[in-house]
C-alpha cells in the first residue's frame, strides 16, 4: 500500500522553487526594489503577473523557472 506524502516546506517556503525565487528577489537589489514597488502599488497577484511577463524564459541562479504561480507563492511567503 502506497502512502501519499505531503510536500514538505523548503527552508520555510512552500517548495524549493518558491524558495529559489524568493532568494532571487531578496538577493538582486534592483529586482528587490522593483518587486517591492510593484507589490505595494498593485498587490501580489498583479505584481506576479507583471514579473512573470518580464522574467519569461529566465531562471534563478539555481535553475528555478519563473512562472506566475511560483512567483505568487514566493511573494506570499516573502512579504
């Protein structure tokens, strides 16, 4: 009988991907400033959509692909 395991948190974030994206937002000062400004002005969902479009096709230094869901989750944990 197989048991389903719940995904565990990664360093306080929902997953490795959201952790990696959160770290990227925190460690890149220009991206950090832009993200803070977008979240403040438009809220998390709209900020995530804008960042997803701007970062399309890019990855974090660790190789996590930027997508709207992961960005939203990272921002929810990050704020």
